[in-house]
């Protein structure tokens, strides 16, 4: 009988099998999450209706403009959040 098949190594073999199964499960999970992300990125946004900036950013948000016309960095974050709030449900992403 081979020395590596001796009963004293059965615990180590079982541990190796459990670790291999865990690695395979984690690999499958990672592949599935990658596919889900690719599917989310593949949503066709070319047919989405355009939104007026005034529907997302109004005159009461003056502090979010640098010069009264152009948004500041906080203003861009506000615009992106408003856009996502308005458009995501129409695309079925929320």
C-alpha cells in the first residue's frame, strides 16, 4: 500500500477535498457575479428618454453651481444620483 494512502493521512485528504470544494464554489460565485455585472452593463441606454437637467437639478440648488451655470463636483454627484433615481426604474435596474 502506498504511504500517502495510509489511514493517518485520511484527515489531510479530507481537508484537501473540502478546501478544493470551497475553492470551486468560490470560483463559481465569482464567475456568476461577473456575468451579472456584464449583463447590467449591457443594458441598452440608447433608447432611454433624455431627461432635462431641470428635472434633476433645480434653481434651489444654487450652491451646487460653480458660476451659476456649471455644476461643482458636489453638483455632479447630485446630478448623477438624480439621474440614477429617475432613469434606473425605467430601465428595470432598481
